[in-house]
């Protein structure tokens, strides 16, 4: 794993955001899910982010790659395996344990798990599989995936970039003071998504109680 991580970082150092886009595509499509992304992505942020513009480029490249890769995995498991992207199923190396973890998460939280799953290393890719098998709407899947992916990489990039200059708490305070509108939007989105998850969870609990 260490050798693969080093190779990935060298590739990113040579080819910049394009290499990052390719890496996130391969990771989320699970066509080559062997790179330790928890190491590679923060290190890539440290290499590529030097100012606000490079931050936007970093987030954009990672989001495009991650979203496109998720759609490849989505359509590979959504339709019949004998045609279209379904033919890729045999090339996707995913353990039954990982798949079952994604199924449990999806059954518990429903379609919103596609959004929240992008923040969790153990679910970032595999949550796509139960969403595809459940025949989730491609539009909703795309919106949830893109939103979760952009917020995840923005958070990683911001922590790495500002963490090099000052402590995390000072950085958070500085961002909130300098960009109050952006901070308000992020907080509002987090609150709305949190409310949706809580509401959905309560509905499921009520449904379970009634059935019993």
C-alpha cells in the first residue's frame, strides 16, 4: 500500500490536477481501488493547493473524477450484466463484506446515504452499489454524489491548506470572519441535510414500530 501511495503521489506531482481526477475516478469506480485514498488525497492537497485558485482547481478535479467514477459503478450494477457498463462487473473487485456494509447503510438511511457515504472512507465507493441495485433515480444519485463529493474534497483541501498556516480552530475562525456568506451557506446545507437524515430516521423508526 505504501508503494502504491508513493507512486500515486509521484504521478500527481508530475501531472497535477489531471492525475488527481484520474485517481478519484479509479477509486470511486472501483476499477482500481487499491490506492490508500486517506493518505493520497490529503498529500495531494498539500502538493497542489498553494492559493485560492489552486484550491478551486483541486476540488473541481477531485469532484469531477469522483462523480464520473461513481456513475460508472452505478450503471455497472444498475442494469443487466451482459450489456452496457454491466459488463464491467467482473472487473470490479469488491469484497462481499464491503458490499454488505453498503447495503446495511443504504437500508438504514435510504437514498440520503449516497450523500453522507461520500464522507466515510469505508462507504465512499461501495454505497453506490446498493443505490444502483435499488434502482435509484440517476438524477438524484448524481445530485447527492456530486454534493457529498465536493463537500468532502473541499473539507480535506481546506484543512490541509489552512492547517499549514495556522491551527485548525484559528483557520475555521478566519474563514468564518473573511467569508461569512460562504460559511452561512455551508452551515445551512449541513443543517438541512442533518434535518433530512433525522426526519427520515424517525419515519423509519415509526414504520418499524407499527409493523411490530
